[in-house]
């Protein structure tokens, strides 16, 4: 394990989007004595199976992000590293999520959403600034974080046996980290760290199928 290395893991099916994503990564300031690597994954069968490939990489700090996520906070690596080094119990860090996951498994329908992100949707920018975060801390503990950016300082296997598509892998992984004894959190951001260039296409049938799988496996039991 290389404790002085960052790995960005990106599933790619749109080269122009990935090029912009990569360009933003390359503009980040890097802490002294640390290195940065980028692992694009093409022809992904699922997010979980693709992300599991990254677990073989020696980098301690792995940042899983969408190809349409552009990190606009230049000191992201410094701040992320400071948070992780200050809290060894924190395993997984995001920029948006919820304190308490609702019974339907959909984090953004929680009454306790947290985080900040700028969305580009419908040809317009939409700054999202959820309440319930701890403005004075480094991060706020969360039940679940969104998959647009998930930074990890420990390796936990992604549940590709359950999620064979592109939905609920992130909420699942949030709970898997907690099952392994780690905390999950949303970073406290003065200004949004990321611009999410999300489109308007949405596969409702696939989403609902994965949601039902998630609820059956994680929410329908007395204990997660």
C-alpha cells in the first residue's frame, strides 16, 4: 500500500466529458511528496465491478468519481488528506449525502440532507446547498453519500454481486463501510468542491430495480 499516492477512478463512456474531468484533476495542487494517478475504466458492465478493479491498485487514497464530475476546488487533495489524517475512523468521504437514510433508500428524499454541489442541468447551473451540515467541523457523519465523488482511505469491496448496473452502488458502499466499522461523512465545504455536469437522461426502470434490491438487502432487516 502506497500511503503517499492518490488514485482517481473514473468509468468512461464519453471521451469529451472525461477529458474535462481529467483536466480539472490535473489542475489540482498536490501535497508535497504525494503522487497522483488516474485510472479510466472503459466498457463498464457496472459501477461496482469496475470500481472493484481499482482495489488492486496500491494507492491508499482512492477517489471514485463520475466522468461528469469536475473538481473545481483547487486544494481538494490537501483538504481531503487533512480530513482523513485527522480522523482515522473515517473511511469514506463525499460532497453530498444524508444524515439519516429514509426507508425507501433514496438519500435525496431524506429530511437531513447535507453538502454542497453545483449541478449543470437543463442548460443552467443550479447551486445546491443542503442544510444540516456542521459548518464548524471538517465533516459531518452520514448514513449515505452520493456517487458523484466518493473518496476512500481504506479498501472495501463493492457489492457487484448485488448491483450489476449503475444505481445504488454508492448508497450500498456507504453502508458496507459502516458494516466494516468505519465512519462515512460529508465534507464541510465553504464553497462547493465540485461541478456536476449531469444530464437529463434517466433509466427509471433500472433505477427502481436496483432500489428494490437495495431495500431488500439493507433496509428490510432489523439490523444493517
